[in-house]
C-alpha cells in the first residue's frame, strides 16, 4: 500500500490525542478520494477526513453515521431500527450531529417526513461546519478541512473532466439581465425561475468559503453574511426549527433581490 503524501502541509492539529477507529472508518466511507476508496492509500490521523471529523463527531456519532450510509436519507423510526437506540436519545444525538454539521435533514420525500442524511464532505459537512460560528471558533482547523476536501479529491482527475463539469462542483447561473433578452437561455438559466419555483421559501446563509479562509489568514474584506441563497421546499418546515435559525436568515423575495444587486 502506498504511503499517503497528500497532507504534508497541514497534519493533525491534535497529535497528542489517541487515534479513534470509528472516525477513521467514517472518514474512509465518506471520502471521494479514489486512492483511499480503492485501498491504494491508507487513511491516517493526518488526513483531513480524520481530523476534520474528529473535531465535530464523537465515537458514538460516528457509529450512528456509519449505519446511515452516505447520501441515503433515513427517517427517525428507520434509524431507531438499524441502531437499536432509544428514540428520544437518538433524536437528541442526531440534532447535535446536525448542529455540528456532520449530518443534515429535510422533508423531501412523498410523505414529507423528516429524514436525516449523511452528506459527502463537499458539498456537505465540511461546508456546514464552517457556517457555524460556534464550531469554527472552537475548531479553527475546520477552515483547512473545507479547503482540503474541496481540492484533494479532484487532484489528478481534473484533466478528465469534460467541458461543463459533468455534474462535478457547482453550476453558475448567469446574471439575470444578461439572459433576459437571449432567446437561447432556458428557464433553468434564469434566477427568476428558481425564485418563482420556491416562492416564499428563501433563506440567506453565511458564505462558508469566506469564513473558512479567514481561519488561515487568506480572507478578504467581504462580510461573509448573506452570500449564499438557499431555496428549497425544506425551508417551509425548517423555518420552525431553532437549529436552522442559528445559520439561516429567512427572507422575503425583495430582500433576496436586493442581495443579488448589492
């Protein structure tokens, strides 16, 4: 097995702590790094998948997450069944995991039942952790965690990505006024399409990119607040939860339009 040489710049910020096996297993399950997935490299405590999760995830949380699978939504009753844990205790644990950014939840299913999801790192937990001021202040290494997990998985692979990205990363929507008079612009290319689709379900969110870079002195003068716009059916339910209110600012359409033009 080859030695992992990807993390010589920034190693485990807490080498004095014992290595935790559940965190290693969870990091390997979530990572998108082909060499780790294929067993060509061994995940170690110096890898961002390990020390990033170790900062926001207890061993018990990791064991639950391992049973969830990556991007496989599960309701609370389903998780009670597969974990064998008490329902009230498990729900409290899942809420803590969501607060830390390890998992997320939504109601995007035919019955609109609350379901919990273990996301990938980017987009996913590496971003969520950086959106949370409490987590970022206690664990500034999460800034490096986000930077690593948005870059390392694609190293050596970017030359094979075709024009358009093939679904990798994010798709940039053109400025509305640039496409209003363009006959070739489809509705999905217009921000107005998305504002109409999710009418009344908007939230402005802090920019995890800007917040993360400040943790290692590469920030800019921008205020990180209100750079992300989240539009989703889940916000109809999320607005009632104190967890989402800690990260999101629920907004009206005019407020969102103002953010676009500022």
